[in-house]
């Protein structure tokens, strides 16, 4: 892959950066090879040469590594960069995300290529459109690559993978946490752990580390919360052999009075709150705060809580709150700081979360391809990245699923990794 200095597109909404991105993508399509200097040996025709032990031997040319083709399918929405066209807010956001991910992914591939690997990166525009994704699934240039990364959005992934059910090509879902059962493709590699595995990780930590007698699940009554509560309860029941009692209650207007008789003021009372609804959370967490005056309280929240500005770290810390996460970057680590310096030097900008995710994935899959790893076998190598670690489990008919989830706790007004 030819190393090309890339520049991150501005976020101001101007369209000129898309043309720059297109030029960068063209550059990415040429393979990176390790060049070895060679010498020319003149032929002697006048008389035979007697071989001498100390005669100089011509240098041996190192064979060029075979280029591994990778198809990268992203919602770049390049049509909107044409004259007379305009980006909507949503399309521009998707384009910026794609540009950031592309830069990070290419940077990761370049890191793998620095050790002698050779890649051909082909970039395709899915336009964030299911029909376009369907068409790309029929494109021989896309599906004949050794690795396919993308599309990004669940509807696009569904339309795309429906065209590739029989092909034994690994297809990476790079950013979506959608459950693999949505797609039912045995070749899919789901990078972002689905919500089910957050619930399983929380239940495992509670059962093995906290070991409470009871766990209270406080729900808002929305059926979507079952995506969390069902695997959580199954895991608790399995690990504790039903010795830990799981009590589910629908909370109305923050009223926790019905629970009072079941609480213990001598041990931690563990509450699981799977909701993401702001109004429900504000009222329920205030009620838990009042409850904590008399009873020791420990709360386990939804992984999206980290993104909610309305949830104050001071309150969550007071409630002894844990959350699960697959998106935590340790900016104090030496590896992260080395990456940040290199990325800034290359792209003259700060990497976003999408760029860091792209780097982890580009480096990981670049190394697998360079090592000749068979990505159709049941086990894929574990990997510790900057953004998240990878531990894949193969599920029949669903492909490989990254199940690695961190347990974080609010301490000193920040989230600290505890497992």
C-alpha cells in the first residue's frame, strides 16, 4: 500500500474535503511493497569463467509479498459533493465518521505493512443506502477480496450480507452493536459487543465478585429493556445456581417503597437499572440517592450512561455505580500516546473515537492477513487494542462475536476500569 499523507476533512460542513478524501482513496488502492535494491550482473561471452570460492555472488532478490485485497465499504455519500448538491446534517455526519474511520483503518494497515506485509485497500461508497449496499454485495471486485469491512449501518449490513450468504468471505461489521441474529450470516465478524454481552459481563461480575443474596432490577416498563434483563437473569441464575434471588420491579415515578421490606442495611443492596430514558433515570436515581441514606446501595447501569451529560458523576459515584463499556480509551497509557503522536504527525489533526476504532481494526486484521490466518476457523486470535480488546466467540449461523466488555466504576469523579 503506497504510503500517502492524508489530511482529515474539516467538520465545518464545507464539501471540498470530500474531493480530497476521494484522492486519498485512489492512493490507497495501490499496494504497499517493500522494495529491495538489486544489482545488474554483466554476462561474459568471450570465454568461460572458472568458479572461484571467493567470487562475489549476485544479491538475491527478496520475493515480493502477495498483496491481500481488502474491500472497505463506508457511507461516504460522495454524490452529495457534486456541483449543485448539498449534504444534509445526517449525511455530512456519516461522511465525517467514514473519513475518520478510513484514516484510522489505513493507519493501522500501514503499521502492519511496516513489517513487510502488502495490502490492496479498495474503498467503496455505500451511500448509507440499503439498495446501494445490496448492489455492492453483487460487485465481484468487492466480494472477491480476502476481507470485507463494512457496511456500517444495520440496514445496510443486512442488505449487503443477504447477497453473500454462500461465499466463505469474512465480513466485518465494524461499528454497529446490532445483534448478529439480525443478519444471520455465518461469515459475519461483529466487532462491537452487542448489548447481550454487556448484560452477561455485568451479571458475571456481580455473581463472582459482589456475591449478593438479592439483585433488584428496576425497569421503566419498556419492552426494549428485555434485551438486557433477559440475558442478565439467565447468567445470574446459571452462575449462582439460583442462589442469588433476582427481583424485577417496574418503578413508577421513582417509588421504591415496595422494596423497603426486602432491603438489608448491613450489606450492599445491588440494583440494576437497564433504562436509557432521561425522565425515568432522573427520578429513579434521586430515589436511590434517598434510599442510600439508610441502606448501602450499589447500582449497575446501561453502557450508554457514559454518554449522558444529564447524569452527574458526583451522584453516580455516591450511588457506588458501575457500568459496562467496550469504548474506553486509556489516554494515560504509553501505547495510546505513541499512537496519538504518530497520528497527529501524519494527519495534522486529533483522532476521533472512530479513527481509533479504525486503527485497532486495521492493525488487527492486517496482522491476521499478514500471518496467513485462516479467518474461517472457529477461533480468532485475541487482541488488546487502544479502544477495546477483541475476544471472539464463534456462534453457529451467526459468525464471530467480540464478547470482551470492561467493567467500569465511578471513582474520584471519573470512570475507572475495575475488570
